[in-house]
C-alpha cells in the first residue's frame, strides 16, 4: 500500500529530524537489512574466490620451500660436522700375511 504525498512528506521530515538528533542511530537504521560479511561469505562466488586464494597460497609456500631446499645443506655444514650419507661405512682391512713369501 503506497503512502499519500502528505504521509510521505511527514515521514521524510521525521527521517531528517532523526538523522540530525542521532546520526549513529540513523546510520545503523539505514544499513539495517543489508547483507553483512557473514552472508556475503556464504555465497558461491565468495567460496570459489577463497578456494582459489587458498590454492595460490599453498602453491606459493610449497614453491618457496622447494626453491630453498638446495640451500639447506650449505647452512647445516657451516656450524656442524658433516653427516655421513649412509649408515654403512666401508671397512678397510689390512692384507693378511700368511707366512708364505715368494722371493724372486
């Protein structure tokens, strides 16, 4: 049901008076009914955009870690003794003398 011209004029005057008396309340009432951040984040478009941003962030961190791995060994060897590459060290054995010496 539409308001008459007189009623609309009175309503506009009341709104102006309210805005002059209490601007904070007027701003809250003017934003009443607008979707907030939580409602916007529930939209399909926002979820897609956030998913892509998360994927890009994970890829960037993974790429940075992968790019920095060659430098890891140089940092470890500066302050600490070198680590063996395998747990099995070759064992050097002395030649056994059997007592049979061949003389030319």
